[in-house]
C-alpha cells in the first residue's frame, strides 16, 4: 500500500471514530511526546474523545508540553476504543505489551517514519521521507481539513526539532522547514520552546554529563567515539535518566569521529545503545538493524543482552566493519 493510500485509510479511521486512544512507544522521546500530544489536541478540538496514554511517565524534559497533565498511565480493564493511534514506534514490540487487547483497541493505526521499521496494525502509515512522526500528524490534519491549534503547534515544533536536531540533521528537508514556519504562524514560539528545552540545566544534569564525558573513548581508528552511563553514575550525580538526552551528540561532535555512541545500563539487564552518525560516512540504521534494533541512517539504536563491556565490544566491531566494508561511504 502506498503512503498516500495508507494516509487516506488513517484519515478515515480518525474521521469515523468517536473514542480514540493515542500513544507512542515506551519511554517516549521528543518526537513521540510531541506527536501524540499534537494529535490528541487536534482530535479533541474536532470533537473526539481522546485518551492520551503514556504507560511510562513523560520524561521530565517534556512535562511542560500542553495536555501532558491530562495523560494517563493505566487504562481501565473495561476501556474500549474505536481506534488506537501509535506514533513514532518502529516495531510493535517497542510498546512492550502496553497496548490494550485487539478487541478493545479498535482499528490500530501505526504512524511512523523509521526506514528500518516493521510496520504493524490495521493501517500502517510509514514514510522515511518524513522528518518526524509529527510531520505525519500535520499531513493527517491537512488531509481532514482540521486546523492546527496553538497547543498542537507547540507540540509539533518539539517533534520536529527533536528528530532534526534543531534542523541540523540531514533529514531537515523542505517539508520540515515549511511545516516549521506554519507552526510558528499557528502559535508555536521558538524562543520560548528553546528556553524550556535547552537553556537551563540542573546541577545534577551537569554533574552526570561530566561523569559521562569522562568515560569517552575512541575506537575504530578514531572514527567512533563512545560514552557510557551506568546507574551508579546517575545515582552519584543526584540526577535521573532523563538527563542523558542529547548526550550522544557530544560523542559524535569529537573531531574526526564519524559515529557517536551512547551506552547505558538497561532496566531489567543488558545494555541500550544509541548511535548518531555523520551521514556521508555510514548508515547506522543498517548497523543497528544487524544488532536487532533499527532507526534512521543518521540516528539509530538497539538493546543488547550483554553487560556494558561486552556490548561495547560488539557495537565497536559492528561499526568498524561497516566503516571498512563498503557500507560506510
């Protein structure tokens, strides 16, 4: 099914439904949070009853977003929906069983933009050319002729800047920039949003960043830089896991480095891996896919069952091979 046909079906599911569930993957990031808040706001203003469902708490960094106080972390056993929209989720497994049973969720709609994603649901709108999942929300609203209100504009702007790196990454295309301008016209305030997200840091966050950056090491002939964060480091800083967002970009910014890697000890065991690349050198989405994860050419991740030292060795070996065997460019 083409993206246009899938968008038609998603729009019909939204138009014909009265009671909606809107959610994202577990541990949502800026795109997931912004996208689901925006869709919730747009649909509520169109007269729909919408449950904004965040089974994991919204990260502290995004708690200020409009409508977040109306979100719920649990669903009543008797809850039934006409349709369920899942945003920015590359694979259904990333919801980790948080969705209601098929009989309760109605039409399941997947709105995603990951090139290595595994589309799912009754309707899957997956377009790797979309700079963020929020872009798909804009397309959906335009398809229906529904306006983008100021709350939705703010959330969509956060979605865009989160996945384009404040319009620095290579996925910053003309569509993304046109949408950003529209969102400002609709009420998004870039300076205020920047102040909320970037211009104030807690002392605990800075302590954690210092500890993480002190772990930085290079590998693969200086083309890979790795930083690591453990639970002990988080505890010692007095901060939280929310404070590590964006840390991987510091590794990528090292002179001569093609790929920055962030390794974190995962809840329940194993190691979570986040990679950011300079796109003229390597497709980290393909590397992550080979490790059981996925993502975009410039930003990808995975979970490995190994403890951190062994995970580090696996990731470095995979990146070194990709940089040397033709998959790097």
